[in-house]
C-alpha cells in the first residue's frame, strides 16, 4: 500500500513539474489580457442572444479568468445587471474553454490535435447551446431563475469574479501594461487566478496520479470500448461529461485527468467532452441550484450535457474524416519524470517570473484581497481602484 501510494504521489509530482512552466506562462498571459479588458460594461454588451452578442460573449470569456467558480459567479452578476441569460451562459462557457492558459497546458500535455479540437469544438458547443436555449428556455423557467438570482445567494469566488482592475486609459496597450498601474493589475490578476484554481490543479494532479498508477489500461480499454471503434466513438462523448461530473475537478485541473483517460483508451471526442464538462461538476451544479433554483439547475445540466456531447461527437467525426486524430496515445505527463532537461530550465525561468509578479502583488499590500475572494463583492472596494 505504501509503495502504491508513493508511486501515485511521484507520478502526480512529475506531472505537476511537467506542466509548471505552461501554467505560469498561461496565467501570466491571461493576467495581461484581463488587465487590458474591462468587465464593467459587460452586461451592456450582452443585451440579447443574437450572433453579435454571442460573439461578444465568446471574446469576453476568452479574456477572463479560467476559474470555473469565478466564471459562474460573474455570469450571474452580469445577468443580474441586465445581460441576456443565454449570452451570460455563453460567456461562462467561453471563459473555461477558450482562455489562453488552457490552450498552453493542453499543447504541453495532450498535443496540438486535441488543443485544436477544443478550440473548434467550443464555438460549436456554444452554437448548439444557443439553439437549445431558444427552443426550450421559457419565461416560466427564466422568471423564477431571475428572482432567485436577485436574492444574491453566495456561491464561490464572488469577490474574485467582481474584481476589475483593468487599465483602459493611458496610451497604447504597451504603455498601459508597462505602467505602474498596469504592472500592479497584472500581478493582482496573476496571484488571484492562482489562488482561485490551485486546489483544482492539485486535486486534478493527485487524482490523475492515482488513476495512472493504480488503474491498469486494460480496465480503461474495456470501459471505453476501445476494441469496438464505432461504439467507442459514440460512447466517448456520452461518458466523458459524466466522468467529469463526479471528478469534482474543474478549470485547468481536469487536463491531467484528460491525459490519463486519453492514454487509457477513451475516444478522441470523449476527451474533448470531458474537458468541456468542467461547468457541470457536482459542486457547480449545487451553485446553479443556489443561484437560479432547482429547476434551472436541472435545465442547465441537461442542456449543457447535450451541447457538450453533441459538439464533441461532431468534432470527433470531423477530425476523423480529416485524419487528424493521433494514431498513438502518448500524453507525456503520464510518463513524465523530473530530470535536468529543457522542462526544468523553463520551469526555473518561469518561477523567476512568478516570483517577480508575487513580489509586486505583496508590495501593494493586497493580501486582504485574497481573504475577500470567497465573499460577496463590495462594489465600492479596492477591486476597482486601478481602472
């Protein structure tokens, strides 16, 4: 038992070391984007579910934090301020599927094909979701959800979701981002995003290490019907989201798990569906219940699941027809080990970058902000002082 536990922890540590520099790079780039894009007028930019509003929601989501809890909280906030519900949900989905840190870590762990599939599939998933909402979302369902949302029941990461330190005035983008206000905002977004998702990342690594060390590939191959290609293609997108639901891991933390499942035999579309499904894990479904009521929470689960599974299946079929599905399953993180190679040198370089950003954060006396991340936001707080 001790040997098996040690092996699982060692694999989790090796995976974490393998993805450290992509994570730091991704969160740093995300911090720059968030510092350049204001959330203040977001609700005014999403007045309906027309293509322009949905496209805006995608762009705003891609420019936000990848923390699933923060995305869910911010979606409710802009809905309460007047944004269209469908557009708010589109923003929520985009913020966890189109952000830069996700693409960087996916390339590092899963390869370019699955990364491309994610970024092709996410807009398709959102288009399917809009169609489902237009078909099945009624006023009888929406009005009670709006009443419940306006009660302001606390979920998670409320303060983090409302934080807006964007620097939108003061010259060119370069001048704004390299100014004192810009660097302060970047450091704050960097630290706050890490603080928001580190538990999910660690949890995902530990679960992935345990599954990789303890569960034989023969089990995964049998479970995912790997010996029956046609059935596996259909089964993967159906079971992928359900596997995510019970994993309790969201944001970029589910990518190591996706690597284990991919090496284990789940279909190409199954991996994509699993990654899509971080917004229907059990803790977030409970937050939907608090935010919008039980009926709307059930509606969101069903419509999200259908859109995720259908989009993943379509992506699988498209990539298969174009011969873009890898013939070998070699997610490197599962077999990773710590050694003096380019990964180690990159990790050391980006750890220096992280140390500089953390130092800038601490010099501004912002530790109190960390304690406010899980509290309902005070709109008069220092969260907005750098805008």
